[in-house]
C-alpha cells in the first residue's frame, strides 16, 4: 500500500504532466492560427494574390479556394485555442491543489510553472518604459494602472482578428460566381460557431483588463 506522501507525489506528477501537455497543445494551435491568419491576409494584400497558388503536398489552392476553406480552418483552430484556455485553467487548479497537498504552498502564477511558453507569453513580457525593473505577468493586476494590464488584450485581439478573417472570407465568397448556396451556408455556420465560442474567452480577458481581482470567476 502506497503511503500518503507517495500518493501526493504521484498526484502532483500527474497534474504537472497534464498541465504541461495542455500548454504544448496551446502553443501548437495558437501558432497554427496565427500563421494561417497572417498567410490569408498576406495573400489578400499582395497585388498578385489572386494568381498565387498554395501547395500543400498534393493539394493546390488558389485565392478563391483559400477563401472557401478559411471559415472552417479558422473555426477549428479558434475552438482549439479556446479549449486549451479552458483546459489550462482547470489543470492549473488541480496542479495548485496537488502542490499544496504535497508542499503546503501554491505556485504564484501560471507563468511560473508553464514550461512550454508560446508567443503570447512573450508578448505579455514587453515593456515600453526603459527604466524600472523587468517584470513578469502576474495573475492579480486589479490594483495596477490599466496600461500595465494591456497584455490582457492580446487574446481578445487574436479572437477578434480570427473572427473577422472568417467574416471576410464569407463576404469574399459571396462575390464569387463559383460559390453556391451550400458553400455560403457552410461559411456562415462556421463563422457563427466560431463567434459564439469566442465570446467567453474574450469576456474573461476583457474583465481581467478592466481590473478583475484574482478571486473573480474570470480566473477560475
């Protein structure tokens, strides 16, 4: 029979592995979403973008084909990012509980334990003023001035850009003679699902920006 200490260690190890796996997945989906959205808009603003052909192995896509797949691709990647945000909160809560059981204390912030940081984590570290100590993101920013909570707007901006990309794709499809009613319906459905599931993460991050304390539900 395992001792209580061994059980506590096992619980902590499992909780930590679970949290790190979520962190890795978040970095993967986040990077894929950013790359795809940037690629779509790069093609859109390129003068010869309509004539460019993208090669994905055996698949070749011109710009009208890119518009057709964009609502689905951005929907899937946005939902995946939103899912990892929810999973990170729950797995971090379990990790905090396991650490407290094992060591009697908790981690200060998710940033302290996340070993698979992504581009959003590093953007949150940017500082404008050349003086002052280098700081790291903390969970409780409610008492600080709004300009020091600007990093909470990164995810809302990402979700907004992703939704706008889907919306623009549907609008572009409406101008294509080759796009039938079924394609338009599928595009609007993808956009609607994406926008619906974007509301919760955007709301939570905006509440953090406007000064929600660590005890607020937007952190849980």
